C-alpha cells in the first residue's frame, strides 16, 4: 500500500475523532486545510504534513487505553 493511501486512511480516522471538523484538525496539526483535502483524495502531501499526520495518529494510539473486551 502506498504512503498516500496510508495517509488518507489516517486523515479520515482523525477527522472522525474530531467530529468531522476539518478546520479544527488542520489547526491542531498546524497544516493547511488544503493538505488535508489532498490527503483525503489520495494525492501526495508534503513530507512535513505527512510527518505531522503520522505523529498525531500514532501519539493518539499510544496514549489511548485499549478497550476492555472482557466486559
């Protein structure tokens, strides 16, 4: 799977985390909204934006507790 597809999936998941607020997500990541739109279309984004997207995505997963499947 190409990097653009991975980035696209990450951005679509992060938009759901942020209640579909593209402006808020762009502000939180410090990237232009146009880069998030490019990512959602599967187009290449700058390395800096890709780095910020990947770091935010991984940081969220590293700090969020795993769901308890026993209950």
